[in-house]
């Protein structure tokens, strides 16, 4: 959930980073009493995300600035569409414009890319989810943008769920310990509200993991035939997640194998910022 507290903390840090001792350009070039109107417009089509974040950039700079947005997160728009308008102190608008734009362009880019993945798997039972491959410090923003695009969130952090990958399993079974026994021990130690997910990279690893009663099995970098075989072997006894080798060209075929979840790191680590503009008109 993207809370007001997180928005204020992250946006305030960005504003301080961009103008640690004030905006000397605006302060010297723009009269203190000048007012302005800035129109947020789309230079390409997409899915909108970051309304509250965009507004916060201006309101934290100057609470008297008025920000009106004409759509909500998750709404689609076309090239040339007016998305919102900002009015108030010209100095304040010019100081905040880059931070507001940076965030809304980044978030809308993620939402737009996510929507393409979601559309690609339409008609299957697979859900598109993100990963922890997010920009440090911006995870809440980027994962909110995934939801804006119709995707879902994976675990938010290392504190939310137990996810055993190959390195964890190697250490867990060091000295000849039995994998099933160790995973059962782990599951019994967890509170009933916490999930246990285990990653496998070969079909022959599935029976031992499945026997432990884990909640989710991730099939990592499986080819399509092995994905279908893995889904059949698990047979509904655990949620099946596919990961690795996922892109817009492959995701539909992966979804058609019957997996429940497809995790896509590219949603956040490879999304292009959308081209949005803020045209400022200054008056006195």
C-alpha cells in the first residue's frame, strides 16, 4: 500500500536532493509575486500512475499550489491528452516540476509496461507479479505502479515470507541433511500467516519439496515442456510460479502451461519512463 507517509518521506528526500539550498535559478530570474499555470500532458499513450506522488512534489514545496488531475491511477490515456493542471506561485511550480515529472513518468512507464504483460496473458489463469528488482528507496512507488497496470505484488520485502532459493537450499541441506525434513521443520516454525516458497530449477527436485507441504513452488528457468510437466506433477498441491526468461514474446506461452503466477523482474528494472510534459505559462 502506498501510504501518505511513504509518499511524503520519499518525495521530500527528492526535493531536498534537487534543491538543497533552494532553487537559485527561479529565485533570481522569476519575480516573487509571479504566478503560473502548468499543464501536464501526454506525449504518448499509456497507463497513468503516480497521481498522489505528482501532487506531493508541488504541495510539499508550497502548500498553496493547486494541483488538479483529470484521471486516476490505472486510467489509460492517449497521446496529446491533458492529464492535469497545476496553478500557483511560479517559483514553486518551477522548483517542483522536475521531481513531479520524474516520478509520474517513471511510475506511468511501469504501469504501461505491466498492462502489456497483463494483456498478453488474458484468458489464462496466470497472474503477472513483480519482484524485488526495484530501485532502492522507490519500491513502494514502483510496486504501486505495477498494480496500476493491472499486475500484482510479490512479497514486499525479505521480512514478509520465506523464499528458499538455491543458495539457501544448499546451506540448509549441508552435511547430507534431508531436504523434505528440513523444509517441514521450517514450515512448522512459521506463524500460520506466513507463506513458504521454494525455488527449484529441475523437475527431479519437485517431489522432495512437494512432500514438505510448502505453499508455493517456483519453477526457475524451466522450458515450456518442463513447465507443463511441473504443473502436472504439483497437481494443485501448491501454487506454481514461473520465473526466468520472461518477456513480452514468451509470457503468453508460459501462461498457457497452466502456471498460477509469472514473476517478471522487467516490470520494474527495465521499464522506460513515459514521455509526459509539463508546459508552464507564467503570468504576473
